[in-house]
């Protein structure tokens, strides 16, 4: 089972460039999430989606965009990259918490982004 | 709003020592509580969970009990191994919510 797959694993960007972090899951989860992880700060939710065609902002959405055209894919786009976006990005997915009883997330391995 | 507070790290122990990582939470109602673990270079994975008061979650020798009276969910293991070296995150979700709130994480290093 592949689970949650993120690409690329590492990327260096120059200030002002744009890029897309790819995320795909093969578990037929309807919920998907993007988090960023900064040292000593835990995980902050950027965007999430409860199903294809539906997305919503999390705690730190500024500077990012998402789309969810299929159940499997949830790409995260960075427009006009800034040094403050240097971070490790994690994609995750889950079943609906209302059907599973608790919101258990499956995470990808992460994408380390550096903006110089 | 909901929040999770974990003990500051890093924590360094010798193999076979007893581990406690404290976690307290602030939430209305009855949240579900989780411990996730992140091994070096990997994503987070669920270690254990508890969905109601007095529930005990357990996995791989780790345990945590949902204490509503003290709003706590402390992680314990009786005898740690080098392979337990990782970052541990406490988290909560508010009943039926799609959003998890994470603590800042506690880095554990176990020396042989």
C-alpha cells in the first residue's frame, strides 16, 4: 500500500518563484490536509478538503492555494515564494471523523522546502 | 479555542528508563485525544488514541489515559529502547471536527 505520497521530497526556490507540492492518496479517504512544520512550533494547518471540489482555509493559509479536483489528489501551490515559507510540508488524509469516530490521519513523508 | 500543551524537550534517557511526556489540553466538551510519533526523516504516524474519559490508549508498550478531571493525556512507557528515539506529538480533535490541533512536539533521545 502506497498510502500518502508527496513529491518532491526536497526543493530549493528563489524568492518570487512559484511551485506546486503534489500529494496523492490511494486509501479512498475523503478528507485531505496540508500542514507545515517549523522547528519547535508543532504542526500548523494550511488548508484542508472534505471532498472533491471542496476546500477550506486552515490556520495559516496566506501565500498558498489548493485545489481538489479528484478524491486522490490535493496539490498545494505556492505563489511568489518568500523566506517565511521555508518549512517542511506534510500532506495527510483521513476518513470522515463522523463515520470513524475519531479523526485518525495518515501522513506523507514530507516535503522540505527552502526559499532563498 | 482548543489548544494542547506538551512538556518542553528535548528529553534524553538511557535505555530501559521510564518515560513520561506530559500533555494537557484546553477544549470544550469531550475531545478525542491522540499521540503521534515522528521518526527521523519520516512523516507522523498514529501511536495511540482515546476517545472518551478514562479510556486508556496503548501501543508498542506506550500508554496514555484520558483524564478529564485534570484535562491530561500523559504518555508513558515503562522501559524505553533506542528505537523509541523520535519526536512525540500530543493532539486533539473536537468531536466530529476534521481539524486536529497539535502540541509543539517533544523530542526523545534514548542512549544505549
